[in-house]
């Protein structure tokens, strides 16, 4: 997990406050520093009991919660929180814990990230969770993905002063994703005409689009596959 330069300027009073609950000191400390460097206030706790105590005295905008902890599990804490509050939860899970991931989604958690994770990807996921829970705003005309900007109205993709050429099909796909950032879009919704071919053709289009908006198309950060559902676009 790469950590950038330490933030020197104070955080604004309205900076989102995140509760990080993980018994692994290294992960907890590195994650907390990374979030602080990117504009979040952070409180750390080592287990569910400490998290409950923290939440009685402080208000949080989001909880990052590890599944496997000593004592009460993250799943148990998440279930209780979802029964009495609307606070969004992002769970950290090991790759082998597929059952825990499914159970977490069933009880209403907003997202999960598997360990080891890419900090940049986690940051994008957290921003999208917070954006979905924010009051409605005027629809954006453009979305940003790192150095790339897509104008929804004009259907134009650019990187700085450079214009990136899109086919009509790629432009249509980008509009569908950009109008629903941070939300999964099913393959059948992306297929222009189900009678003319398989939804698998969408995968080919997605791969081509990734080559135009991702630094490493084989390991995408922004345009990701949602297994069993379709695709999702994370934006800055």
C-alpha cells in the first residue's frame, strides 16, 4: 500500500469523518494516514467493542469494517448497525471469505474491498458511497477519472488538451456509466440490441474502452467488472 506525502494543511470542519475498525495495526495505520492525506478525518478502533464506544460519542459519515476480528465479528457489528442506523459501511475481507462478502451485502452494507487492496481503488469506492448518500444535486455535465474527463453532453473524452477519439458505441457506453457513477450497470442494459448478438460482445467493447481511460487496462481502477452483474464506473 503506497502512501504519499503527509498532509500539512488542516482539514476543514466539514471533512467526512471515517471510523476504521481493524485489529491489524499495520493496515489500520497505513489506511488512516492515506485517508487523512486525501481529506478525511479518521478515528481508529481495534475491535467491535471499541467501535461501539466511539460511535456513542462521535458522529461518523462512514465505517470501514474488517470482517475477521477478535471477539465480535465485523459481520455481527454491521448487522446491528444496519438495524438501528443508516451509516454506510464498507467491509474489508480476505479473498477466501466469499460467504462473508455475500452475507454482508445481504444485510445491507454498501460495498466491500478484498485484501490486499489498492488504496486508490478504495478511495474511489468511499467517495462514491458518500456521494450516493449525499442530498441530490444538479446533475453533473462531466465526470473525471484521474487525468481523463468525459463530457456527458458533448460525448467527448479528453486528457488535458488532448482529445481522445471515441466510437459511437464507446460514447454511448460512457454516457450510460457517467450518468450512474458508482452504481453497477447490468450487461443487458448495455446491449444495444439483444436480438443481434450475445451480451458477451459488451465485454469486447469494455476492454476497448478501458484502453482509453485506464493507465493499466489489465488492472482497471475506474471501469471495473461487477461479477454476476455487469460493470461499474468509479469517478473522482
